[in-house]
C-alpha cells in the first residue's frame, strides 16, 4: 500500500477495517504453521466446538452418517461448519466493539473450499487449488457508513480492495499501468469514489508452479519454466479455461480448453445461471453454438492470449 494511504488509514478521521474471516481464530502459534487448517486450531472459550451439534444444521447429521460415501467426510464437514459458526460469532464480537457510524467494514476470506468438506451439488474436483468457480470464489461483504445496501452481481476481484480502501480513505492513487484494482465504492458508497472506476468486464485467475518473483513489468525471469499453467478468464456471462502441463510420458506439452456459460443475463449471479457448477463444457458442442456464444468465446480467447499470455512449460519447471 502507498505510504500516503497507510498514513490516512492510521490517523484519518474515519477507519477502515478489513476482516479476513479465516484469520479470526488464529490466536495460537499453530495458526502460523497451518494457515489452511483452521479446524485443527483450538476454539476460544464460549464458542461452538467442532462436532458439538449445537447448531441448526445438525438436522443433516443422521443422513450424512449413514449415506456412503459422504459418511466418510462427515468429520471434516462438521469441523468446517463449526469453524464458520465460530468465525461468525467472532465477527459479531468485533463489530459490536466498533463505531459503525464512522467505520467502513470489508469482510472477505481465503479462496475456495477444501474437497474433504465439500458436498453435492458441488464437485470435489472443482474446489480449492483449481481455477473453477468453487476454487476461486471468496465471500465479500463491504459496508460503508451511510452507504448503499443490497446485493451486487457485478464482476469484482479481491485486488479491487486496494483501490476501494484508498477511495474510502480519501487517498488519490497515482497512475500505475500494472495495477489491476477497480474501486468498489461505485457500488457501495459513490460519495467516496475518487478514482472514477469503470465496472470490470473480465476477471482473471491462474495457477502455476513453481512461483517466481516478477520484474518491474510483471514478467517472470527470462529462464523461468513452469511445470503447469492453468488460466481462467471470465466475462459477465462466460468463462474460458485453458490448462497446459508437461507430460513426462510423452515428453510433450499437453493442453485442455474448457468453455462454460455461467450466466445468461448480465449482471446475474452465476448460481442462478444455466451452469452454476461448470458441469457442461461447451467445447465439445461447438457445432451448436449460437453467434452470441461464438462471439463470447472469441472475445475471451483474444483477451487471454494478449493480456494474460501463457507461461513457458517444460520438464521439471524451474524458477530463478
């Protein structure tokens, strides 16, 4: 964050609180060692314990315990839901201690759900550590004093919090061609919108290995080679996924392209769209595409190739 923004957030008249849901229970040293295993942490006194069945979702317990294969996942499901309830309680404690008339609150968390705590209709193959919706989605609630209320189905990204916090703190950001951050104040509190943001038309996500330290232009080292590279680019209606990886058996680079229709009428919550769980890949059915579907594919394909180029792939990917 820019130094000016830090100064404003620390000493300005208004406060901005960013709550990372998964970190609220991180009160012990073990949280540092296992940041993605919150169910292994001890719960603060007075909060629901994993498996205590003190919540209203326990009506599902008998079914889960007796229905293979979900009975095998039952402990993880109970632990995950107990963690959610405990986090919700902690957030309530935090909010009750704040002056909400002079404090903006942003609630978010880590991306994706673990496969062992995933139940139908969600697929365990499209959760955390993937570029499918179940792997990249995060909760996001933004509240500003005197701001707007309601649901927003516009495209947003967690990188947008940078510009959002700067706007809420009345700190103009200097131009930066590499900054991928669009202020959410346009949806939450237009009176604090300084950066004249335009709604996002696309959201990009990727997964690759190994990691690298980018140069000032955001590019990898010249000798960087990835073992695999998954890219996902979505618009208001469609999503394009390309996976590329090194296949040791054939000694070649293999690839797979998938294309989904997440929403039919933008802006629309993908959960209400034609394919909320990315079950129906359109690529094998190109002969039945409408002109609108073809245009959506071409738009995403061109943008992915130009704005988010593929990383080089090779055996035993390496990074300087």
